[in-house]
């Protein structure tokens, strides 16, 4: 069931989104050769808690950290570790979320660790732009399929593939709500977008095969062929004035 948010609830979610985005940016600023993913997670957790919120990933389905930090061929749900030390050329996807006054924020970005290869940079650029192609379609009267089609069309035209086993989602009092928001689809199909809906649009894009595998820890999800993957996500409110990014700072 899709839950529409009131103006008061949207205001709370905007603050949850701002906290999530600031935490994400701090995590991204810490991405440097020699830094462990555990250290980045610690920075993110401390900021969220100092902001009067809770890291909504921590303990979610027994997830053991405050952020998902996924390096190179890890698509999503990478578990931060003191043993995983970043090196120059890595691409690092960070997914953060904050629970504030009963509502969730959720966003992700892929950061370069120092200078990266042309292939890695092109993948990140394509995935980021695909996110905004999807956001352009997040308008009252459109359907979920319009978003997924826009993402898929942009990605596949550039020779990449979109992950199908994991998708975007509604956000609200629960971190994951209806509707599901795939990064592929058919225009004019799926749930109709209404004012008050809040959705997370999050392209996960692979250099090679779209298929993924989940490791024995039950979380870490990697590309089936070991090739690079990138992940970008914004939380969007559907309004009569067009899509509003709730995980964006004023600047």
C-alpha cells in the first residue's frame, strides 16, 4: 500500500534527508587512499547521532553498521571493515540513512578514491546522470515505469547494464515502503505517481553483466563477473510543482 505524506510529514522527511545527505558528504570527503571503510562508517554514525537522529541502517535486518560501503565490484550492502583499506583508483559507493522524528532519509553516492580509470569515471558519470533522468520523470500523473525506462534507456545506450535484483522503493515511517521503483521498465506502466508520495530512485549500474551474487555474509552483493559497479540515490517527493529532492542541501 502506497502511503501519501502530509505537508508536516514531508517537512520532517526533508530534515531527515538533509541529515542523511550531510552524513553522506562527510563520508565521501573521507574517501582517501589508506582509509578503512570502518573509519568512514564511524564518521557517518557520529554525525547522524550528533544531529539528533539515528542511523537507520544499523541493526536493520541485523545489518552491523551505520552505512553500506561498497568498493569496486561490490554493488550494494558492503559491510564496513577495519581490514578493508581503500587504495588509489577505487570507486566507493556509500549509502547512508537517518531516522529523524519517526521518518527516514535515504541516499547514496559513488566517490572516486584519488584518480580513477577512464572506465570508472565514465561509469560513475553515466550512473549519476541516469539518476537525474529518472528524477525528471517523477511527476504527478506519470507512472513508475516512466522512471525505470528513463534510467534503463540512458544506461543501456552507453553500453552498461542496470541491476534487476535490487530496486528503489518508497520511503516514509518505514525505510522501505511501497511502491518498488525498478531501474528498468515500460513507459506508461506501473503505479501512478500522486502528490505526497516519497520514493528513493537509485540506479545500480554495472560495467558488465547485470546479474549479481550475494556473499555468504548475507549482505555483500557483488557483480557476477567481477566488473565495476556504481550506485547513486536520491529521495524524491512527488509534488504538483514537480519532483523535489529531499536529500539535497541548499547549495
